[in-house]
């Protein structure tokens, strides 16, 4: 019986240590902007999405204005490869309910017609600062 209790205590201690490490890691990530110099900048859109088509010219302009930024414009409704990447990027960024149009840079996510034009250029500039 003593052996079982020692094993249970050891497992509980391991769970507590692992939980503390996870909380610490999450706190560090939250204190950072979530953008790394190695990140790709993704713009995800759907072919028939009206809001996406309103934002696409702006994103294309940013791509031309900042040629050193690794900006990828990917259609996700009809391209399964892009859709799989879209899902993976959203999971990595901690997004539970994803929708298009969407920009993902590391753990930073911009969604929708008003937010992308308002914040995208600033995020590109921050990304390029970290790249140099």
C-alpha cells in the first residue's frame, strides 16, 4: 500500500511541475507580441467572401510596399492544402473560431475587414524590425 501511495504522490508532483511550466511558458508568450523574425505572414481568404475581396487590394498593396516581408496570400475555401495550413496556423495561434479574411503572424491574429486595414501595416513594421 505504501508503494501505491508513493507512486500517486510522485505522479501528482509531476503533474504540478508540468502545470507550473505550462503556466510560465504561457505567461512569457503573452508578455511578448507573439511575432518572431522567422514567422511567415499569412493572409487567408475565401474566394466568394465579399469581405475578403474588400481587403485583398489592401493586403496586396502591403505586399508590394514591404517586399522584404514574407507575406503569403492563400485562398482556403477551394484549396485543401491552404485550408490545412489555415487550420494549423489557427491552432498554433490559439484561435478557437476562425473566419476569413484573416491575417496570422505567429500568435497575432487579425480578423475581418475593419481590423486588418487598421493594424496590419503596424504588425508588418514590427515583424521587419525583428527580422533585422
